[in-house]
C-alpha cells in the first residue's frame, strides 16, 4: 500500500467514526483524485483503484470490530481474486466516494463489493473480490461462523450470491485447476 498519508488519516479517523453494523454495514470514504493518482491520460490510473480499495477494506474491518480481533488472534485479511469494471474516468482533483461492503460468503471465502461513486449514485467503477481471513497460527483460513462470532454477528446466513459473484468464484476455481 503506497498511500501513506491517506492510510494515516484513515487510521486516525477510524476511532472517531461510528461502528458499522456487522456484517452488512457499508463503509463510505470520500477522496479526491490527486496528481500522483494520474496516468499519462490524465485520469486516475487503473492500478491506483486497487490501492484505494485497500483503504476501503481496512476501514470496513476496523469499523466492524474485526481489527482488534485480527491483531489479537494473528489473523490477516487476504484478497484471493478480483474483477473490476471501469465505467467512467476520474479526472484530476475530482471528488469521489468509495463504498465497501460484504456481499456474501461461502465456506471461508468472503465476497466483497467495492464501488467508486460520483455524486450520490453514479457508479464510476465497480469491483468484486474474493477475500478471506487467514489465521497465521493455524495456517488456514478462518471459517465464517468463527469470524462472524468475533464481530458479534452469530448465526447470520449469507445472502444469495448474484451471477457476477458466482462467476468470479467459478473463474477463481478454474484458475486454480489450471495451475494444478
């Protein structure tokens, strides 16, 4: 993560922002496109989106109460796969909002959605990610009942996954089979 000032600002502010309802709270962070976010086309470079998405996931984890548990238990949030769709460019100094939320889960895999919004509801970019919480002590991923219990959301079933989430899981599985 090479957004040090944004990261420090997020960490300082997260203690003063309200806790998000687990597991379906939505993190909303506001940003502005800075000169170091630009590429040669003078819009935000595609790689910068992934860096900023890191901040959204961190905010969600901290504000749902998973951050302290993760430190204590030596858990690490991991992204395993992702897909992104660009709909509108972000120009220099343009303001945008990053929304991050859980879509659902299967086994130890959590599907997250991250959207970049212009104004209230114009989607500039949308990404789906396959994530999980890795237990460094046990050397395996944490199962969802245990993770949900740690954030006070026991016995919460996953909502049905949409077609895009199912396709992402299938693509991830296919890539793993190709490596075998």
